[in-house]
C-alpha cells in the first residue's frame, strides 16, 4: 500500500509540472508573437558591424575634457603616444589627399581630354608608384594612340612631352636602344615639319604674319580663352617653328648623350647629333641677325640652353682627347653661363684642363713649307706650352674662386665638388710645369676636401696625382 501511495504522489507531481510547462510555453509565445521580427540578411549585418566599428563616437566620447583628464591620470605615457599616433595618421591622410590632387589633378593632366588623362595617370602610376614595365608601356602607347584619334596636334608641347616622357622612362629601366628609337623618330618628325614649313615660306604659302595662305600646312587654331580669362592668340607658324626647332635641338643633344653612354658607346652617332645641334643653334642666330625676327616668332633659345649644347659637344671632343676642339666650345659656354653659378665653375674647370692638355700645334695648322725661313710666320702665331699652362692655371684659379663665392640658394653640391676638382686641376697643371711641391699641396687639399664631401671621383683623382708624383720621384732617384 505504501509503495502504491508513493507512486500515486509521483504521478500527481509530474502531472502538475507538465501543466505548468504548457502554460509557460503558451504565455511566452503569446508575448513575443507581436514583437518578433524576421532575421536580418547577412549583408546588412556586416554593414552594421562595419559602421559601428568605424564610428567616431567612442573616440569623441573618450577625448572629452573630463575623460581626457581621467585617462591622463591613469596612464599619461600611453595617452601621449596615442595622441602622437593619431596626429601622425591625420598628417599622412592629409598629405596623401594633397599629393593626389596636386599631382594627378594637376595641369599636366587636365589639359588633356579625360580619356587621355586617364591613360597617362595609369602610365605614370605603373612607372613611379607600382613599377610594372608591361602595363606602363601599354598605357603610354594607348595615350599616344588616343592623342592621334582625338586629332591633337602631334607637335604640341603636350604630345611631344608624352613621347619624351616615354623615352625617359625607357632609359630609366635600362632600355637605352628603345629610348634612342623613340627620340630618333620624334626628331625625324620635328625636322620634317620644319623643312615643310620653310619650303612653304619659300613657295609663298605663308604670309608676313606667319599665317597659312594655301592648304600646304594645317591651319592654326582659333583664339581661345586662357585660365585667367584673357584671350590667347593662336600660335602662328613662325612661333611654332621656333618652338619645334628648339625642341629638336634639345632632343638631338639628349641623343648625343645617349649614344655616348657606356651602355651604348656609339661615338660617331653621338658626334653627329651634337654637331647638328650646335650648327642649328648658330645658324638660327645668324638667320635672325640677317633677316630679323619675324612677327610672332618669339625669342630663340636662352643663353643657358645654347651653352648647354656647346658644352655637350665640348664634352664629346674632350672624351676623344680632341682638346683643341673642346676648348673653344667651353670658352663660349662660359661666356653664356651666369657669372655666379656653380655650373660656371664646372665649365671653367673643363676649359682649364682642355687648355692644359691642348697640343702646341693643332692638326689644322699647316706645316711650314720646305726651305721656308724661320721668320716666315709671326713669333706669337702659335702658343707655347708655358703660355697654355699659364692660361689653364688662371682658369682653374677662377673656377676655384667662382665656386667658393657662390652663396645662398644658388650654392649646391656642384660648387663643393667644383672646388675639389679645381684643386686637382691646379695640381695637374703644376706637375706639368715641373712644380712638384705646389702639385703635392694642391692634391692633398683636394683629397682632404673630397674625403670631407665623400666625393669619390675627387678622391681617386687626387690619389692618382700623388701616386704619379711619388713614382716620378722614385724614377729620378
């Protein structure tokens, strides 16, 4: 009986628990029936999480005055480091935004149509920021094709600039021959246009104002409004000739440098281009003196640009030990260079060493006829070795003085290096003149300055000079 009573009580308790459980389910379901919402899609959940993670409210709440003081009292070092990091991140962000708009939205892109500008941005991106030669070349070519399709003037500064930029990039990545091919093609096109324009002038197709009379050359563009609101007159043919011819000279000089580069070493081709550039500069100067400046023709190349062409040809002759040809070119380049300039000191050094190594009698001087007397030629017609060395020493001293007196923004590393080279040149000239003590002193001064500047060529030249003097002294002993 007792066991049956216990089983009966257990059944009653289970029945009560089941009843309570059913009531709880029905009441909870009824309570949430109206409030329950469908589940949110995963994309919205991700978006909400990102928005909450990137929210600045916690940061603004943390840097309030009271909270900031509390944080500073609790951990001052960590707070200072956190503020510095935040300022640095803000500075980097501002710089990135500024660089983007200052470079990719600059005039060099905005003056092109949007599709061409887009290709150029990508070309420069794969050139400078994420180097990829294949993609860079692809977008350079695409930009040039788009320029042709858009009908842009192939001899405008913009289109010529793209081709020059392509050549510079090819040189930068070591594709010297490809760079030469690009510049050679550009130079041919420029020369062809100048020749065609000059022939049109001779045939009477161009009037005095530089405007086209017939359809021999494409007509000039109509006037357009500049960025400042002023009306810009279209470029006439004489002005365009000046611009294209000047570009041709610069391209020819660059080709001369590329052909003379140690990776190419085509001296004859280098000489041809450099000689053509100098001859073209001088012929244009002579034409303007004889015929006068045409209407709208504008100024010819600046003295510095003319001096650069002369210097390039002088360097070419110097590399071939033709000092009798390089010295006059350096002298003319010095006369065209600003008096207080570091590069003027470099030109003076080049002139000094050319004079010091120049033969007493140049190959262009005719040999005296057989049986001719000694008085058949003036006594001072040919400079002596002592005269050449004295002149070379004066130019080296002048180079040293010019490099030392340049101050302010005009003073660059070129001035300091020119001082070291001038001292070496003075040492070489003194050694040629037989003044060993003076030569040693100058070489030591150059070596000391070159070591201070970490100027490797100067150190090598000075050490070689001292070594030559030591070997000469040992041989005499």
